[in-house]
C-alpha cells in the first residue's frame, strides 16, 4: 500500500520539538482527553443536533468501528465531502480513531475533482451526505467509483441507497487500532491549485496541532468561546485558523453554520451567542451591509476574522462600526504559514496589514525574481519555511521541484511587503490563479477544459478585478469553425463536472493573441497582457 508521508530534515524536526512546538500530540488523544475531562460540555451544535464532548467521542468511536468493519485498513485514505454539520466531526474523528487518513474535499467539488483526488491519494473510501444544496452526492459517488478504481467503499449520511449507511455503524472497541505516531500524516488537505489541478497536502499530527493550538491562543479561544464555522469547514481557514480544530483544542463550543448568508448566520450568532467567526472578504461586505437593518442581536460577536483573499483597508475600517466587533485579518495557506493581526494590535495595523506569522520559527523570505532578498519594505515573492509548513506535496515530483526551493522553502506565489514591525501586506501574486471570493481557480486548469471544446482553438483565462468577489475570471477565446456563444461555453464547462466556481464569469472572443516580434510569448505574459487589455477597455467584445 502507498504510504503518505511528510518529513522535515532532522535538525529542523529536533529544533521544533526542543522549542515545544511539536509536543507529540495526536488527534485521537486530543478528543479522548477532552471527552474525559469535560464529558458534558457542549462541543458542537448544528442542524438540530447538540453534542457534548463525551457524545462526540462516543460517536467517533462508533464511526471508527464502522469504517474498519467495512474492511478499510489503517493508513488508507478516505475522501470526506460533507458540509457544515456536526457529523463532519464524528466522521473525521472516526477516521482518526480508525487510523484512516481523511482527504478533505469541498462540497462544491464534482466528479473531475473527486476522481483526481481519489486517484492521486489512491483513496479506498468516500464519505458523503446523501444530498446537499439540491445536489445528489450518491450520484456523484456512483460516477466517481467508475473512474477511480481504488474506491472500494462509499459511506453515506442519510439515505444510502446501495451504499453503506453511516447511521447504521455500530460500536466495537475491539476493532480500534493503536495510536498513530505524532510524525505520521493525519490527513490530506487540498491546495488552492495555482498551476493545474489541486494538489494534496499531507499534514502531520504534530505540525497541524501546533498550528491550531497556537492559533487558538492568538485568537483568545477558551472554554467560554463559541466559534462558528461559516465557510466550508474542509477549508484550512475554518478548520484550523483557529477553526473547529482550535476550538476543540481549547474546549470551546463549535457552531456549524450550514450557509454563510447573513440571515442564516445572524440567527445562529444570536441564538448560540457566537463570539468568533471567520469570513472571506465578499461575505464580510455582505454581512456589513445586512447588519444595517438586521433584527438579530449580534452583540455576542467579539471577533470577525477575514482572510482567504485581500480585505481592502476601506472595507476593513468599517467592521467595527457596522458589526460592533473587532476585526482580525488572516493571511494563510493550506500548505502551512498563517499570519494574523493580533487582538491587541493598533487599528492601523489591523486595517492595513494581513498580520504576522504564528511562530517565531516561521521563516519568511521576500525575494525578487532572481531569488535575491529585496530591500526591507519592498515588495517581492514570499517564500516560507517553518514548523507547520510542508516540505512536499503528496505524489507530485514535478510540482514539488517547482514549489519548493532546494533548502525547503515553500514558494507561496504571493507578492508581499513587510512592515518595519514584521507584518505582511499582500500586494498581489506571481502565479496565475484567480482568487474568486477566496476560492482559488487555476487558469491552466480552466484553459485545459476550454481547449477540449471542438470550437475553441485557443484560450487564456485571466483574473479581472471585481468589486464584490475581489477577482472574477474571464476566458479569452479564439474560436475555430463556428463561433459558439458565451453561454454555450459556460454550459460546456458545466458538462466537464467541475466545481461551479471554476466556470468562467465572463467570456470574450478575440481574433488572435498578440505575440511579440520574437514569436511565442509565455502563457503568463499572454495572460498579463490580456488582463491589461481588458482593463484598458481595448479587448474586442465577443
Ligand atoms: C487560505 O488558504 P488557501 O490554501 O485556500 O489559499 C492560500 C492563498 C494564499 O497564498 C494567498 O494567495 C491567498 O490565498 N490569501 C490571501 C489572504 N489569505 C489567503 N490573500 C490576501 N489576503 C489574505 N488575507 O486562503 C487560508 C488558509 C488559512 C487561513 C486563512 C486563509
């Protein structure tokens, strides 16, 4: 069986242990200890459910036994695609208890993505809810199984049809394996996918638990805190910054918000007295707008975290006045490094910067395109290395060579400046993805789908500034044969079975792509020019 690993050079691992970042903590023990210490305290609320720490633990044990009884073997990978509901946690901790490795897919992912994850991870299992947002995940599972031959077991929450029903799982303590090692990979997270398809990010117990233990502290979580997961909980931000994992670590209460729209979220904030939650900038804008005529009492909310994409200072400045709470900016990535503005930072820092790293051992380098450090205060490419930043993606030799320097720094693709106080200000990015309301869309991945259309000769996908989404995608297309309509291109993208956020927002037909006298220009250069042409209003309308 394929092994999933993540290792740091020995001298680094020793330093991270000596400094007390890596404490040998593991997920199964983390929940078991809390369930023993305060069994009756409420751990998670949502969808009419209200589970104590003790109950979550028992449910996870039952889930673990069920997974193992199906024939899944410790060390195997299991894709989890579940929205924001308490069962997300009983499934995931069930997998941890069983020594299985969750692969966190988003509810928006469709066949193309699921099959890709399954094949890359050689996943043996797939856990879904029967339906969600009007979509039937059993139908998706049926299709995925055909194309991903390693998938042996599908487990469904709710109406299982021909698959195994999660609710039918029964406890069997004898089945549970021994504890994993803290340096083992605990799960696979999904990368934003800046070039091509999303990559799998193996995170160890030690490194990840450090990141959310420290995050919980930075965000002031304790047993009186109520953390609401409003963004899809499989994302690294609501998962661990401090997210649901940081909340469990701190013995806080978690509220699973099924949808981040202001009405749903405000009602839950009032009802559950939520103290902290995290949003992407477009949602923060919507909440600020909705708060003006909100009937709900939001006074319990102390901290609104905003991250995933750049939050503009003008908007950031309005948070306190509109929502009556403090803003915390969060600039992180599933690969590791997370920056926060601190709760006691002066307003100017909170409004103008994207925070500073969690750890004193997060190494941050800001370099020019030749790899040389830029002068202090200048903008450059952000490279990072540290106690919770990966050294390699899973099963991606090519991407690993591009994404990491020889001495193990991760090339984030972000362009940043550093203030004299050590805070980072995100200026933009060097790689070609579209950050659409926090969802990262790879230009290359979309171009590949467009090129498969019989009437598309060539395509280049670029990001266009969008007042609301931050960025939206625009596909420039050179047609061949009969020129299709823009709507037909979008419909085509939908037949490719990809997440809806990958469908280009705009389509423009052009006669050709301008090339230089020297001949061919790089895709990157081409995208930059098309983007500029669009902004200059010169692109020919399709
Ligand atoms: C978070 O993680 P990912 O993996 O979905 O995306 C990471 C990328 C960063 O490299 C950067 O390009 C962008 O998202 N980003 C931001 C940002 N936060 C993330 N760009 C500007 N300002 C920000 N505040 O998005 C993520 C993971 C953990 C915590 C928060 C966000």
